[in-house]
C-alpha cells in the first residue's frame, strides 16, 4: 500500500533541524535534462543565507552530457538566475559521504513561479493530472549495472545469468549497498547476477511515482558511493561492452484508487481493467517519442536490438520479454495483472522526464479510450511483415536521431511538457548527437561509461 511506502520513506528521513546539526553540508540534488545528477552543498553554518533557495544560472539544466556548454536552441541560457529550492520533506544521511546529508531541489523563478524546464516539477504536474482522474500512480525501476575494479577497470566477475559464484564474488559490496538503501528509505526487493561480465540486477520496491523517481536518483548515488568504498566503480551505461548484453532500467507502473490496485479486472479483456487497458494503449501509441527520453543516448540503441530481450518493437504482450510493454498473463485462480512494464528504458533517461511522459501518454489513452491490438506472444523479430501487421507492431526508433524526430512531432508529449521544456530538451539532445557523431568511433561509450 502506498501509505506504508510513504511511512518507510519518512522513517529514514531526518528533520531539517537535524540536517543542520552535526553535519558539514546539506547537499541539494537535481537531475539535468541529460540525466547527470548535480548538486549544490549548503554549509551547515550558512543556513540563514539560503532560506528562499540557492541562486543559480537559468541555463544549468540544459547542459549536454559531454561538456558544460549551452546548446544552441535552448530557451534559457547564460543570462538570468533562478532558485534551487530545497524540498525538506525528505533528507537522508549518506554513509558513503560522511558529514553530508542529501535532499532534493525544485527550480523556481525569483518570483516564486515554477521554472518551466524543471524535470521534477514536470513529473509533479503529471502526477497531479492523474490525481484529477482519481488515480494514485506507483512505479519502480529494475536497475542493471556493471561493476569493475577501480584500479584496473576490469570486471569484477565473468559470471552469467543468476550465476551464484558471481554473486558471492561481489557480496561484500552488495550487502553494504542493500543496507545503505534501507537507511535512505528504499526497500530492496530482489538481486541476481546478469549476463555480461560484472553485470548485476538489484530491484527495489515500488513507491508513489515521485518518490520512485527520487529513489532512482538516490539509488544511483548510493551505488556509486558504496562501490567507491569497496574500491570498485559502477557503470550504468546501456551498452558498456559492445559484444555483451546491455544494462536496462525497466520501469513498472501501476494505477491505484482509494489505496487499491485497479490495473486488473476479472471482467476485462486480457483481465485488464478499462483504465489499465487504455493506459497501456496510450503509452504504446506514443512510445516512439517516449524513446527520446527513455533511451536518451546513441549508445542506448546499441542495446535495443531484436532477439535480445530489449524491446526492439513497439508491441505489447502478456509475459513476452521481447515486447516493449509487458503485463502479467492471467491463469485461472491466479492473480490479476497489477502493472505494466516498459522494457525500452535505460539509465540515460532522466526519471522525472521519463515517468512524466509515461503518465502523459497513459492519461491520453484513458482520455481517448484507446484500444490495444492483440498481444504479441512471439518474438516479433522473427515474424513476417504481414504477421507483424496482425499485431500492429513496427520497429521502435533505431537511433536517437529517429527518436528525437518522433518526439518533436508528438503533440501529446509537447503539450504535457510545455514548449520551453520540449524545445530545450530537443536542443540539448541534438547538441549531444552532433558532438558524438563527429567524435572518434566508440568515443561516446568510453566517455559516458561512468557518468550516469
């Protein structure tokens, strides 16, 4: 239940008074459009100086992933200041950085109005739009990552999927990481070794959608921090090793009303409720554009290939792991579907933008009462064109350039985000694309290996 999840989060949170007592810095986090986690640290001796927020240049959110420069076409640049306003409802201590406590920040104009390209504020708006329909949305990420030894940059292990020996090899790190997640209000769920060298998957419990996005930011901060304590480094890059399996960040989303999951219905087609059915249909309709934010680097598209369990086609399914969207298949006497999983997602996507776009698309499906085609229960990559037409499925974008073109033309996403955010996101991503397309082969992979 969502209320118990919120209580777990708040039990791990300290008060503002505690934050400024016995610590050195209060670090205020934000995640820019390129999904780089950034922060400003308030000295605990300077609390009174930043009561209204931390002044910062308006162009800071649009910095591309390869260097700190302002992209052509961004709405906000080097002139003007906004405020980074700490959100004191969740403050956590970080065992990986003694003396620092962490909280999140939202961006506002000096007037107090919301800054229109603030990703966290965008998700808050989309959450509120769903609330107007009576829904509380919950979500969870399924993060995969690769571990290497810091001194040699070699993988920690050569294990394969669910390899118990590989899990034993990194167990000191995994155990401390698990304890750290609990301390910062994130509930561990399941862990196993994955297919690539040094690759592991560690999933966490679902939470209210804004908390889930915050959790994903803290998860990556904690993973990097604890890895450093163990003389390791962690890569969240989608395709860190060209000839091995990539790392995804699948997303599960559920709908609740009055504290109860309302995604499934015994009377509904495919045992989905009308809302669940329409929500999935809305996401599916806008999935090509969503890929521009959920698969947000060119490296992402090296992972999203047919026959790789990475969702190369825009079909939906009942438990088919080659489909971009998956929900549980119902069996008599078993549980109803409770959520939809998006597989076309990785760690290069800003979680506030990704989840916000998913809610905007899903809500449009509910508003328009969209219907789903038949579920694709086979690997769509092996089907003929005529067979794919039966499922109304086609390839998802095969490059960031194609995804950005779909995103640019998607009026639902543009309306939801607003012109300033939509335009600036395009400018930032096209700046990155232009840079990496002129760089040496493999430069993007090498430079971004440990950035996310």
